[in-house]
C-alpha cells in the first residue's frame, strides 16, 4: 500500500490512493479554485501550479490555466488520459519515496502556500452543471417502491429491465454538501380530511432523502451522434455522493402524467470531491443484473457491455443527527453494487437518441437500497410510506424528516490506510418559510 | 400606427411596434452578437453601440458592454425596466419623425455598418439556457391526448385544473430555428408483432411536433425564496415560438413512471428572436380558465392572478413542406390564448418550493391546440395517434413526419403594418443514423 510523507490517518477517506478533485476557497482568498484532498489537507492546485508544482509533468504545461478556474469544467474537458496523468503525478509528488522531493516534500514555502487544512476550506460545487439527469437504476429501491404503490405482482414496470429509466432533473438547485435545505411548500392532496376535495397548500409533511451516487461527464458528444456503450466510460470524469431530497406528498399529487417536478426541484446535495474513475478502478464489481444467466444478452445491443464489472464496490451509509439524539446514528448501510445499470449504460441510453452531453453534466444513479431492513436508501422504504416509524435511541422516532434534522451520507471503498472515499454529503433541514 | 424611415413591408413580423432581440453573426464577422430585427434588417447592436448609437440614452451607458456579448444573458439580467427603455429608445431612433436623426437615419456610415439584411445573417440561440422546463398548459391538447389514451371520462388527470403540470426538459438540445433534426433511434414496444415480447431498437416511426410558446427568464430568485405570482411577470424577458419534437413510440414505452425522457431529449427548436413582453402588452388576453365563474377562486392563492388577461392573442400556424408538395401547406391555425395557465402562473408554481430560476432559463407552455380539427398542435392529435392520416394536396398523406419533411411554425400578433411576430421556427428531418 502506497504511503505518503504527509501524516494521513488510516481512516481518512482521502488516502494517497484516492486524490479526488474539488473546488475550494479560504478566508484569506475567497476566489474558488481547484484542489485535491489528501488526508486532512486540501492541496490548492492554483497555488501549486503557480509555485512550479507541475514542473515535472511536461504534458500538462500547456493546460496549466485550468487550475486557476473557478470550476473543474476546463480540467474535466481535457479528457481522461490527462486526468489520469495528473492524478498519478500528484501521487508521485505526495508519496513517501517521491522521485520529486524538491517539488513539495522539502519545499517549505510551497507547502505553506498550497497545503490548507480541510477544516479551514470552504467547498463549492466542483463543476458548473449544464444538465442534470436522475436515473432509477437502484433495483431494490424500484422494487420496494413498486410494492408500496402497486403490490408485489406489479412492482417493476414492464420497461424496467429493458432500459435505465430516468428523467431530467433541475440543475440550478444542485448544491454542495453543507448547504442547508429549506423545507419546501407545495400542493398536496389531503385525502384523509373529511369533506376535502381539492389540494391544500403548505410545507411538505413527507420530506425524504434518496441515497445516490452521481457521475460527472467530462467530455460530451455532438448533437445527433450517440455515445456507444464501449466508449461511454471515457466520457465520465468521476463520481460523487448525492442526496436527492424528495417531498413525497407533493410528488404523489403532481407526478401524473409527466413525472416528478416540484417534489424534487428544491434541492439536490452532492459531496464536494469528485473521485476519479481511475481511483475506483480497483473496486470494480458486477452489478445486480449480469450474474443472472442470459441477463446481459436479454438487453438490446446498444446496452450490452464488454465488461460486466462496471459498477463499484463502495460501502455507503446514511447518518442521522437531531437535537434529541446524544450522538449521530447510522440508519442505513448498503453498497453501491445495488444497481441494475452502470453509469456507462445510463450514458449510452441517454445519448442513443443523439442527445448531446456536455462537460459538467451530472447523472444520478437513482436511490440505492440493499435487499433488507437497515439497508434502505429512503424513509419512504424504511417507514413503508409513513406507516412504521424508524426507531432511534432516546425514544426518538421518524416517519420523515423534521426541521433541524441533519443527514450525512458517506461512501468509501478499499481497506483502512488505502481508503478511496468521498467525504461527507451533508444537509440540515430549515423550517419552511411563512410558518 | 408608428412608421419607420426604413421601408418595412406591412406583412413583416418585425414592424417598428416589435423590436425583438436576438443573436446573429455574418460571413464578414463570425462572432455572435446582439441585434434587433426591424423589417428586412437586423440592427447589429454591437456595431450600433460602438458607433455611438446609444449616445442619447444615458441610463444604458454603464451597461454598453452587454451588446458585445455572444448571448443576451447579460442584457436580460439588467431587468425589465432596462429592456423597456432600450426598446423604446430604438423605436425612437427608427421612427419616421425620429428626435435623433443623426444617430442612424442620416448617419450613412453607421447604417452601413449596423444594418444587415436578415437573409445574410446567421441566427444563434438568443440566450444560453440554464434549465429548460416544459409545461402542459394547453388545455385542449391535454384533453385530446387524454381522450386518446384514457377516454373522454378521464381525459384530464385530477391535478390538471389545480396546478400547471410540468417536467424538467433537456437544455443542451434546445436548438435555434433552421438547425436540422436527426430522426432519433430508441426502444419501442412492438405490440403488433406476433410472438414479440420485448422492445425493439430502431428509428422512431412516430416522429411528431408540438406547437408551443416559450418564455425566457430575465432575472431569477435565490434558492429557497419563491417568486410570487404578482412579481412573476417582472422575471420574464420575452417569448419565442417552440417546436418540442417528440418521438411518440419511444415515449409510450419509456414514460412510466418518471415521465418523458429520450422521446424528447434529441431536439427542441426555438425561433431566433425574443419578443419582449412589453411588445406583447397590447395583445393581452384572458386565458381559457378565468372566464369560467369561480375558476380563478378555485385555484390556491399562490396561483391567483391580479390580472386575468395574462396570456396573449397571438395567431399561430404550422406549415408543412415536403418534396411531394408543390408548395408549403398550413396544417394548423390556432391562437396562443388556448392556455389554461399563464407564464406568470407557471413561474410562481415552479418556484413555490424555493426552486431557483436563473437568467436564461426557458419555460415551454405545452402544446397549444384549438378546440377543433385544423387547429391541433401535434400529429398525435391530428391523426388520432396514427389512425387517420392528415390529407394534403397531391395525394400526400402523413400519420407522422417522414425524412425530408420540414415544419415551420409562425406566430404573429397585431394588424398589418404593426405586426408583432416571431419569425420562423423551422426544422427539417434528417434520416436516422445507421439505416
Ligand atoms: Ca432520485
Ligand atoms: Ca411539450
Ligand atoms: Mg433533487
Ligand atoms: Mg423537446
Ligand atoms: Ni443601471
């Protein structure tokens, strides 16, 4: 296992095996700028580049300006071979027996200007998002929700095992971890009020989470020319964690016939550090589907993958915090393997009509749930749509989220000392306006 | 009626009463830049501003740089009072008895540099679109489609008369009039093939149009803070025509349970000139709903409008062209009054959760149909989903669009000589790839 000359806790999600990219600012310099996370530090790539940090990587010289942008879009647009070189070079700079000690290890002034403690940086959205699409590839989630609303015999819709179902989401309200979430108000059909016929207006009473992974697109395609399944991975910059906050009562009333809209458009939180696919390469795994005999062949050719191990073995957890609890409580533990379709399949399907993808587009996986209680990625599933409470310590119970509740999603692959993790995807619920 | 010193045909959509804003380039200068359309000309606002054209409008001086941008976003972001002043000033410069003859009327060199014939300009998307949302506010269309799929008793869903149903669309594939549209391929359930169980893959056989209006947002709102119905109009820059191309066979298979996705994401065409709401002010009209007793009161307060005349009396037509026809044939004539909800209502609903709107966001109205044959905004309705052909001259028939077919949507308000029109919203169908 690779070691760094920086002291890194073995439980850090940001081991030298990771090197995830993000955008940070500090009190001293409010301009957002690219960085990588390493142990307890952000390595400010703007300061690093300005201080000659990339001088031993000739291929990046003509692109150094990407490290003084306020988003990672220009870096992402350089393509995966460049990301791979940059990550691998930064690992060499940071490793114990670095071939380039003078770059950073023994360069006190550059260490002082470029290494900033994570607790003193402010994270920003890592890329400017053009379009955001959310899929529904979490098989167990789709099944569980289908059972709740249509019963076990019709749980999955007829199209579900033929294509990655997805919908266009709201890009403007994708926010970075730590941004508070205002409880939305909207129309809800109050079915159990005597004599009530129409909808009422008010704060959602069924504010929920959705535990998801999401992929950023690095390079796109021209309108009219699909991305083939075999090339799709080359178009993916990396992954983040995502919490697709959802107002279930608003959703139930509005979604016919064009899908979820106001129930989802008020906030979607992502974790701040983009973990490159190269960093996740050792954790490839088969998704839920290819293991079944003939499953891959039952897909139309444009969705058939050369490699069946195209999802990732990432441990996911959802932590719940609230004033009435003495300490944070994990309410869900599951794995990112619980997907019926991989991101390359989603990308191939999305673009098969010729739909053009752009640098910075974001694709959500859909809610990821395991196949048992304790592994479910939404309160909708955990409480059977508000019928059975989640029981927490101190007698605290929840059907859905209350004001002041805080959710932290975490994800990590690999062994202690070599963790490839995402950092927190966090949000606290603020009370609705006008109460 | 106001006259211009420029010779303008009385049938031009771009009378001096209009002054719509767009983005153009020319062979001589490929850089896209702002312009207004007037008669047969584009007035290049970049050249106009550089040549002192705005010298008699003090309030715009600090903002002149917006006219050298490649999109109208920065101009739009200045807000409606500035748009109103700029339009009114340009009308004064262009009117027969202009108070400022030296600005343009008698300024031969500025006329030569700034007035470009429309046939020699290339139009571009007028604004960079952040998010694109498509509503479903065309009551007759929603009813007609409901009858086709659920019968007359359940034609409208229970929510339809309580909220403007909408969904997030694909912003990246919104294209400007004249851009060809590649027939998309996708999954279709082939129900009438003996022994067939699963979907097949291929070019859509039900390529359709949707006749729509769309509104551009000029100024947005902060995440968490809704736009109230009474302020909503101030957030709308202006309107364009829109053709929401749709693949009905792909849509029928994919849309459960999250709405249309690949069936809509391959292309959406808009007309190039943004007609400001100020120019449409004389054509305000009541929408389909407020005329019914108590209808306005039956809406929840956040959707109740102070003014009931908040849609526009714009005549719309759809023209069809194909090689087998001697001349273009109008297949639909209807009015933009056929909306159940106005754009201010759509904006108030969209943001009531706190969803943040940004400059350049685009809101589609939904398909606009009248209440009788000859007034229908889609082939789906005209052919009863492919059962009865549209009969055209020369024995030409269409159920849906064939390769090489061309659609031109036009819209105009006002009398001859004072037309406030949009110019063409045009697209021709290219054959699918891989045939
Ligand atoms: Ca979701
Ligand atoms: Ca539409
Ligand atoms: Mg969301
Ligand atoms: Mg479209
Ligand atoms: Ni000003």
